[in-house]
């Protein structure tokens, strides 16, 4: 999932909220046991209200059109699909009570609960899922994530999204009001976790169509079936609230009555508000880490989120040259980046799959350990490759534009990376273009950039969520990369190797090596989140995919 402006928390203290995925890791990657994961009970007399910060405005609340991690937080807390992720990334019941799968793995039948309601009182039914999933692949709607998430998974999704087949042919049907049947193109190992992702949530057709173009542009044009309601929000709002949804089927499990959110882009301002007791959580940027690292409320958590540079091969003959791309990939001192600019526990990324994300199905060895460091900092080799590339394109100098976010911390990041490239690649001139996150998303979609600072939060718990990004003409490729051998390998993991876990894993390993050889994107770092968190915050679930913060089971504990 696309990360925001440093993706939200790099901007706000480096990741206060967007790009956000924070998977609870079993390798000790969190410097302390976060107060957010506490199971302590709250006192009955404690006001169940939290005051939180966000690093940017919400780009959209239309789950069909959403592509970013910030929107996913609010969609995930106000909406619910067949399943949701609980503690320790466990798939837990949502609108579905249970399901069964056919012997060949292609037909999934979900039995829906009959007590789930929309916030207007309408029942949530199988028809709502049929409508939402069809809308996601309807070419007239123009969803980016629908074709990306459903293509090759749900039967006929690809053909429908291309306009070659009517939406009624999608492999979904309602068998009565409370039985939802899905037919897949082929067995899909990660399908159950997909159902917890917002693209697969239901929609109330009558309500959506009544709102027309105004749907999901304000609190008044939204309908919820999840734990909370989004209130006091318009598309340009810099503050909003989440309030408990009294009509949610599992409302008894929801303890929080309200959460307030305010957009703060300056990390120092956020920390100041925290120290004054005005907010209950604040991101800590690199320049503040040393001051707060010994604070009892300070915590860092390594996330399965990668940041990299996208290199658009369609806008520049230089970036179309593999040696120049390789030179760029070796020109940036990533250790200095994480130590001096981030200083928040983030670690250098020398590959395209994060550490502690995927393990060999037989040996249990981590993917990152097996493939090792594929893209490392080497200024001498970078200069050699750079000179070779310049000779091949017949130039002595190259000018490129670097697209990045406009947050304070992000700007420091942009300047550091640009300086590294210019210093280690003689004859290269970088022009910075720093824009708000929403504009950056648009420029990326239009492929209107040369080099772009970008990141990815996993959409589901499988290497495919990272490695399918670079398929030829893929929905998230957006840089003109194409390699038939790579395509064949990645496609084999969802076709003939889908039910052969060892060979499938080995195909992913080989595919990643191709990405490094082609210098597709430049891996920079795997993000950690540094924050000050009030000890009164309990039970927040932090997920590695979808909504990175799930507040369904959160509560406010008594002050010590």
C-alpha cells in the first residue's frame, strides 16, 4: 500500500500514521513492550477518549478508490469485511461467522452473521459484498486497487476490469441474504487474509448510489458497519473524530467512546503537545530521538514497510539505461541515512522483501537472510557504472527531477538523498519537487516524475504483495519496467506453484535477484516507528497490512 509523505510518520515524527503498518514482532525489534498492546482492564470511571495526531489529511474515504495507508486506517476502523486482523495478526471473524472451501480450493462459501447492521439501520447482507466487489473491478468506476487486488484471484476480475466482460460475470454471488459465495481463478494461498483488506469490504448500494459524486466526501455522505463512525469530517478537514458506533454488531467489545485527530506536520509541535498532555501519542523525529530515547513513554517498533526510490524508465533516456540505474542504486549511503537522518530504529534495506516478514516453509529461515544483501552502497562501483552508462547514452551530464513529500522530516530526507546522488555521480544534477501527499499520488499515477521517493506497506501476508508490484504494466509499476523472465516467475507463484510452498518460495527468491540485477527500484530502508505513547493507551492492534492501527479493542486505562 502506498505510503504517505514519508508516509506519514516520517512526516510526523516519522510515521505517526500513514504508511503505517506496525506488526508486532517476535524478534525483539521493539525496544520496549508497547503500552498499546496491554491487556489490562480499564477502570469503570475512566473517560474512554483518546486525543491523537495525524501527519496529513485523509485522501479519501471511498474504499473502492483508496490506495494509501492513511485512508486505510479510517476505512478499517469505520468499516468491516468478512474478516479482520486481531492480535498477533490472527484472522478473526468480522461479518463472516465462518466459511468453507471446496476441495480444489477455488470456491469459498462465507456464512454471514445476521445481526450486522449499517449505521442507518439496514442489515449488512451478501448483496452488499456482491455490489462492492463488482464496483471494485468496474472500469467505469476506475478503481486502482480493485483490478490489482482481485485480478488473477477472483474469477473473471481481470477481463471485467479491462472492459472485456460484464461485471455480472465476476465470481461472486449471494445465495440468499446471508451466504456469500466466491469463485477464484485458482487456489490462492493468501486469500483469507485478503478478505480483511478494505478493497474487499461491503458497500450499501442504495446509499452509495443515492449520494452519487458526493459519496464518501464528508461524514454526512458515509455509511459505516464497523466499530466506529467518522464524524466532523470533510475531504479537506485538518481535524476529525472517531466515535463508537452503537449499531456495530460487536459494540460490547468496543470500549473507546471517542478519538479526536488533528493534523500536525511538524514533529516538534507534536511532541510539545504530548508533553503538555494535550495528545496521547506523538511521533518522534530523528532530531528529537536523543532527547527522548530514555523517556519511559518512548518506544520504537520495526515494521515490515520498505522505502525505496522509483526510477521512471519512460521519462529519461538515462533512467532507461540499466547501468545508470545500477549506479544510482549504489550511490546512497543508506547506513548514514538511517543513523543520521532517521535515527529512529529504521534499518538499511538491501533487498525488496523486508526482514522478519516471510520465512522458508520448511526450514523457517528468513527470506532476507537467505537472499542476503543484493543492493549495497558502493560509491566507487557507482562511479564506474555511472561513467559506463553515460558513455552508452552519449552524454556527459544528466538532469533529473526528484519527486518527494513536503513534510519537514521528509524534506531532510529528500535533500540527503539528492546530495548523495550528486556527490557520488559526477555530472548529475537533481532538482527537488516537494508536494503534498495527495498530489504525489496523482503524479505517480500519471507517471509524471523521474525519480520518486516511495514506500510500500504490505497488503497481505505473502511475498507476492511486494514482488507483484513490478510486473509488466502492473497497477503499481508506473515506471515502465518490464522483464518477461521476471513476469513468468512471479506469475508461476499464483499458478502452477500456488500449492507447492517450497518451489513457490524459491521462485520468489530468484525473482528478487532479477530485480536487483535490473536495478528496478533503489531499496533504502525498512521503517521503524519512534513514538511517545501514553501508558494509558491499551489494546491497540498494530497490523502489518491494511489498517495499521485497529482501535476496536483499544481502551483508556486508569492513570498510574
